[in-house]
C-alpha cells in the first residue's frame, strides 16, 4: 500500500485540503489528528436498587386509557 501525507484544516465540520490537491472519488482516507485530546463519552447506566431484596415492594402499574382523542 502506498502512503501519501497531506495537511488540511477543518472548516464547518469538513476537512479542507490545499487547493492543488485532488483525490479520486471514493478514495479511502485515514485522518490523524495531532495534539487534540478527546474525552470519553458519558455513560449513563441503568438504575439499580440499592437493596435488590426490596424488589418485591415495587408493583408494575399499567393504566388503560379509553377514548383518547387526538
């Protein structure tokens, strides 16, 4: 595999290369971004009971709505 290194900048969410650079359509490219630290995505876990043995204290409630007009 041959390798070419090009420099560009990001403007409005798109990578802009120098005006004289032409790549073929559907060319596979790899982007390496130096000097930027990306934080890990925030993960929100499912709620858990502090005392699982209390699960029997909770009752599933299903309400039926009749004649609900929009």
